[in-house]
C-alpha cells in the first residue's frame, strides 16, 4: 500500500483536529466530548493493576495525562478515518464532493458511536469533511496531494475550530469546574459561617508550604476524566433497599431540614504517607440519620451502597453512615461541581473514597457487596490511618530550624504530635493547634460562645516544632491518638489499604 503524501497526511491531521474541536464546541469538557469518551474507554480497557500503579506513581497528574493522551488518540483516529475515506474515494474514482461527503459521514458516525451525541457528532464530522474539501485534492489522482493554498485553507478550518472551542466552551468548562452548580443561598455571607472560618484562621499556624486549618486548595480525586454536570433543580436523592418505606427528596427538601456546619478532614486512600491529598473544609448539610429514620431501616440491614450520578458506587458498613452528613455547602458557598455538587456524602473518619460525590441513591443492603474501587483491588472502605505530615521546613542562619505540618487520626482524634530530630532516637512534644470547633447548628446565634463550643470530631490539627541544629539530620514525626495510641512506625504504600507510617525528612541547616 502506498504511503500517503506528506501534504495529504497533514490534511488528514487537520481533519482530525477539526472533529475534536468541533465536538468540543457543543459539549464542552464533559463526558460527551469525544476525547473524554475515549479516555473513559481507555480506563475500562486498562488492567486494574496498571490503574493502581498509575494512581500511585503519577498522583494528581494521572488524569490530565490520560486526557492529553486521549486527545492525541482522538486526533489520530479521525485523521486515519479521513485518510482511509479519501483513499477509498480515489480508488472508486469518485468525484471530490462524494469523497468529502464520505469523509464527513464516516467521521460523524465514529463520533456518534463514541459519544451518543448527535449534534456534536454532526458538527465535528462536517468540520472534518470541510478540511478535506477545502484542501483541493484531486480525488482521482492517487499520487498528488492538495495544492499549497488548499493545504492552508484546510489548516485554517482546523485553526478556527480550535480557536472557537478555546474562546467559548473551554472557558465555560473551567468556570464550571470551579463554581457551584447551585446558587441558592449564594447572595449574602452567613455570619455564623464567617465566624467559624475566622476562628479556624485564628487557630492556624502560619507555615509556608502547609495549608491553614481550612485548606485554601482542596484536593480533588475521582474516577472521571470529566466530571458530570448535575442540574440542582432536577436532582433527587433516594433511600432504597432494606427499609420500611423508600424515601426520595430533592435539594429544597434537604435544605428545609435542620442543618449544621461541620469541620471535617478528608484523606484519599491513594495519598502517600507525606502526600498532599488530605484537606479540611467547613461543610454545611444535614445528618443522614434523619433520612434513615424517615425510611425506617430494616433490622437485617448491615451495609449501604452509595451511588452517584457518574455511575460511581461504594459499599461500607451501615454503622459508618449513621454519623454521616449530606453536604451541599463548602466554606459558606454552595458545593463546587468538582466536589460533588449539588450534594455529597461525608462519612467521618473514613477514607475519601466512600465520601461519595454527586450522590443520588442510598441503598440499604442485607448482605455485603463490592464497591467500585474494591473491584479494582483497593480496600479503602475502613477508617483512615493515623498520620502526621511534614510540609514545612525553615532554617535560619543562627541554626534555628522550624518544622511543621498536620496530623490526622480520623474520629480517634489527635492528642499530641511527637518530633525526633535525631532519626527517631529521642522525641520531643511539638506545639499543636487548638482543636477546630465542633458541629454547629446552622441556626445558632453567631454571637454566642456556644456557637463555637466543643471540638470537631473528625478534623486535623496543625503542629510545629522549633529547635537548634548544627548539621544535617533526619526529622521524624508521629501522631498520638486521643487514647494514647502512638501512630505505627511501619510504612506501607497507598495500595491497597492506604498509606501509613512515620514521615522522615532530611534537613540540612
């Protein structure tokens, strides 16, 4: 088989780019875009062991790399379609118009099969075919490629498609990922929330490299190359399974119930022992126990399966859910889409994977089942491991060193943090932040001291330690739980059950 002329290959690539950009014009960065659809297909085809390895090795860069690779794959796919269709048209001695139509038709069909989105598929195919048509190639000549002006016209179509996609849908996609799906209650700041956040700020240590007690940049992890867009006005949550009576509520129903504000920390099961996938926010919502009581849980109920709008699902013991929160607010704002808008589950003290985002169903089970990540070899449905992290190291010319970070033990709580500056031979007690306020009723008086009384059940504490050193040394840190249990020293990898162990860091003042 003859190799395509370089100019003809360039036209095919331009056609592939035009299809990818054209479908993005109508779908934006959603699961309906051909690139995201390809990425989802790749995830389904990859072995579970390779996915686990990618999560551990690449961390938060895994998904962007997957999307970028899928984008190149999509361009190559539609370019190959253009090449094959034009070759068939030349072989059948068809007119140029027939060949262009063939290119557009096959690209449209391929885009539709990937996305099941007719409008985007037709637009993408039309733009892809247009790049071939404007190239001016002689369809009956098997050797010659497009003329140079035709090649420029072809490239121009692809460039305009990319520019249009960048000017509109891309900007909307970025805004959608960082702004709430629900704007109700978004007008005036809540004085109680402002006070609680102010208390958290006052109790935080100022440590470069370490977040304050309420994280400024909260980690985002989920299985999706692109997150779902759930209409808050159409959203419902159902409680089904082993219950006396199924219950279904919408967002207004939830918001009409007695709400509370809670400081809660989330840690991803894929977080390395000194990683960055652990953060804290002030969440607003209603205890899930009120819905369970309304539905009437069967005595035989042992477990629950939480299901989400993106087809994610996780199973865990019913007892863990009873203290959970159905959250629609985050730091005084409606929940952002990337964090599960309009409603997500928060399960105190447990790994992040069971804190299901975009929640749509709570099914009470009478027998244990297997969740999404458990099917892929992870075992993160239990309580999160205790950890103390070192994210701040500051040295001064006089030999003084300050180290610091956060410590978290789930609902077991952190009572102390111990630091060794000689590799673990001797230990000193670090200074720790005052505990964050406990769960606060949303209708509490913001001027009352009771509004910030008690302590958060499931929130980290900051720590810092200052000492003098005269040479390179190893700093080791460990947390002590409320009952005196010391964080285990043995270090384990995140896969399959979450990382644990003492954090060690070399310091050279």
